[in-house]
């Protein structure tokens, strides 16, 4: 994932509202979201190259989503695929003390009522406070233009509609407006690439937004999950009720 915006324990009827984009190399083989045949308790897309995932939810309400941390000036770590961390988090087997071997990342994980934020750069492993949050490729709520724009749009939807319409959440995720050069972060990318990566939705030919996901969980445990893959807007929609 390269952008996650979420409202956590803010809405009186929907304790979790997530809008997220996965940005990736176009050629990387990927399977759309489904309940996995070999792990039928969780719903997620699948990276067919390394076997992991980027965002998922289990039938019992365990949630995980990851973004990469981008700082090209840091030495690279040749380690396991970070998508394996999402699998571990969904299975409840992740150990935050053993994540240093992975390249930099941000991870939201845990049961619905007790989500946590973890990164292996600072490092940090903290309870997620109630509120509207955003993560891209820095840290939780680092004020990159795309993060601030997504958070502001989600805030506005929460105030204007009850609950935010799914189409409006996807409209947030498909905003391809670029940030002004003066607002760009400095992550070590050349200026033209930093600029191209500054939009919420990245339409690049070789690298860009591969899928957008909207996840809503209400106070009664009803789950709505929709993934749209790009290009073409292929849709996966799942509705179910949390168990336990």
C-alpha cells in the first residue's frame, strides 16, 4: 500500500472506515481480493510473486494494512517480503520485536477494538488513537500533501454524510492531482518522480496505483469490503458479519 486513510472510532455507527490505495509495479503478478483457499479465515488480495498481501481483514475482525517507508538515502535491507508481515498480523502471529530484518514499513494491525501502529524505522509500536489518520510512505500522519488531502476529504465526508457513501470514498482514492513542487517531500527520488508520486492516485504506465480498497465495519460487526483494480476498475465486493 502507498496510502491509507482511515477514521478509527470516530463515527458513532462505523468504528472503522478505511480508504486505501496500493501502488506497485504494473508487471508484478497479483490476485484480486478473496477469502484465501489456504487461509479461509481472511479476506485479502494476494501478491503472487512473494505470496503476501497488503491489506486484509479476518472473519473475527483482525485487520492489517502496510505501506512501504521511502527514504532512498537509507541503506537498503535485503530481507523477506513485507507482505508476509500482513499475513502474520492477520493470523495473529506477528512479533513486533523481530521486524528489523525487513525493509522500512508502516503497519496497522490488530483486532478492530485495539488497532496498533508499528514501524521498524523509528521504531515504534503504539496503540492507534481514535481519530482520522493517514499514512503514505513516511510515518503515521506525516503531513505529505497526499496524506493531508485524503484526511481532509475523509473528514469532510464524515461531517456531510452518514455514513460516507462508498462512491465518495473511491472518489477520494482516485484523485490524481499533483502536489506543488514546493510541497514535495525529499525522499531521495529525482524531482520528476517525486512529483509523479505526489498524487493520491498514481496513473503511471510502469508503476502506479494497482488497486483501491474501501472497508467499512459497523458497530454490529457488519463488514463491507470493496476492491477496485486498475486499469479497468475490476470490482470485488464482499459483505459478511464478524464472528465471535
